[in-house]
C-alpha cells in the first residue's frame, strides 16, 4: 500500500478498477494458504521430517506455479494445465482482472480456490482433531 501511495503521489494517479474484489482475492489467497497449513500442522506430529520436506516442496512449487510472472490468458493449453492445479494461480489471475480495466481472466476461477481451500481446511481440522486425541507429548522426547 505504501509503494502504491508513493507511486500515486510522485508519478501518476493509480486507479484500481474494483478494489474490494481485488483485496478479496488477497484474502482468499491467505485463506487457502492457511487451510493447507492446517493440513500440514495436523500431520506434523505423525511424521515431522516428511512434513517438513513436503512443506518446503509445496511452498517452492507454489511460488513457481503461482502465475505472478505471466498472464494466464497468454499461456498455451499445454502450459496452462501445468499451473491450473494451484489455487494461488487462480486468485492472482482474478486479482489482475479486478485491478486492471483492460484485463479479463478467461482461464481462472476464484470459485476453484475457494472450494479447494474449504476442502483443505476441513481435512486439516479433522486431522487436527484426530491428532489431538491420539498424539502423545512424549513423542518429542525421543529425539
């Protein structure tokens, strides 16, 4: 926000087409990330080393496949299928559509990110409930 304000004041006025919808894509991105975090949090007591590796791999794959550096509308079908699994890809592309007047996202959908986040949150909450019932505090003493 500070960088946008400085640019707005110093160079040229910035206008965001639909600011509330663009901000909601930021919140949706945060929600899906937190939902995947609950899944990993629930699995961590059972296999801490494996979950650490999975977390690192997922975060790096998520950064590469997020779609920050390219537009979804310009990708070929083959390339689009490589990035379509990522909810962050969908929210970033939708945020572009809400921010810029001349961009219309054709190949992404914010509903996909919402439902994937909702499913991941439910799985994470169920896993956390199960883990709290059966995990032991003494497991940490073995290391």
